[in-house]
């Protein structure tokens, strides 16, 4: 299912970068949501047990009868968190020549202030960005992004217009062509529960994802809209742990685009350690939703979680 929720995945991954603790000055928190979350569009709940490291390995099979074997390696991903649950390292690996990793270093107040990103076996795509955070007179936060050449590439203004349940980010960004992009993002919460993600471009284009929950707090469905019109619906059926055992992706007209089922094994903390996922059906009429690479209808994800007190891979932060 990872490849089919690209819009939600991109927005959710962006949110994880902002997970910071409240600074010692007593100023309003910069951003404190998204702690102990991984970029997994199948799960929108934080991991239990305050883990310090999470690693996923994904394997594919073409036949359902081989679901208990590891099959062909497809990809792996690793996340490392600090003690407050903020992401400080991520690595996504496909092959020796197609991978990338991100190292996030934070200051004493918890805000990210330096990010190193590189990809490929020779690391020729290395980039390093510095983030300077300042509190404005009006209470907003100003974050300045400085590229490896020392140029200011992005300026963001972050505010909490509804006492912390709404995160508003207004930013200007320089593109490779020299043009400036102005965008406003709104992230609406009920406590730690995400309700809406909204992106409004200066051109007038907008994207919105709305999240709906059951009375038990489990995610029931997501409705995605582009410029006010429904572009897709994702409907979840969950188990007693709140993990989806079935996901239906529907077109704007209500046709089934994808139908997936999942089953899990769990560790002692209540986090899943294995997930078997099977594609029940797909509709080639909606090929724009499908992953364009070599597609495997059955996948097994093996998750290794390191909890406090365990042995974790050290990352210089």
C-alpha cells in the first residue's frame, strides 16, 4: 500500500521533520506533534514504548502460497529518534546505487538546525542545510533555510492560530529556475490526532486531506481533494490493535482502484513486528494510482524495533 498513498505519504513525511520539544525559554512550542511516528501510510498512530530505532525490510512474492517466505528483497528503511521522540535519522534503501539518508541534528532546545542528505553509492548528491529559528514579535516562529552555498533558499513563518491544535506554515521558496514559490500549509489536530492537511499555493491551487476516526480513535477513512474536488478515498478496516487489516482505495466516482488485506504479528510492546500484505484486486483503468515498477501482489515487511536500554546504531547528532 506504500506506493498508492503518495499524496498522504509526502505530507506525513514532511510533518515528521517538525517534531520538536518545547524550548527552555518558555516560548510557545515550535512543533510537538508527530513524535515516534514513521513514514508509513498504513499507520497513523505513534509507536508504543518510545522506541529509539525502527527498521523495516520489505520482501515481495508473486504467489499467495509463499506469504510466509521472505521472497525477493524490495527495500529497507530505518528511523532513529531522540529521547523526545523527534526524528534525527532516516535511511531509505533500494539498491547500492539507489538509496538516500538524512541526518537531522538539533540544538539544545530540540529544534532541528542542520540536515545532511546524500544518496547513491558515491554520495555525489550530498547536500547540507542549516535551519535558523527565531521568535518574532507577533509570536510567530521564523525559520530560515540556508543551502550549502550559504544562500537563503526558504523562509517559513510558523504559527498556532488555535492554541496549538492548528499549525500554520507560510513559506517562500526559491526554485532551480530562480522563481519564488509561496505556499501556506495548515495542519489541523484534535490533540495529537490529525484531522486535516491543507496546502494552498499562491496560484490558487489547493490540496486537502481529511481524516475520519472511529469512536475508538482508529483511522476509518481519508478523503483527498484537489481544488475542492474529491480525487480519491481510502477506507480502512482495523483490527483490535487499530492496525488496518483491509484498505480500499476508491476513485472519485466510487470505483475500486485498489483492494488490500493485511495480517500481523506483534511484539511485547504491542507494535507489529511482521506484516503480510496482499493485493486482492486492482483496476488498470486507474493506472495513475499504481506503482510503475515491478509490482508484487504479496509483500512481507519485517520490522525490527529497538527500545530504550537496547543496542542501537549510533548516529552523530
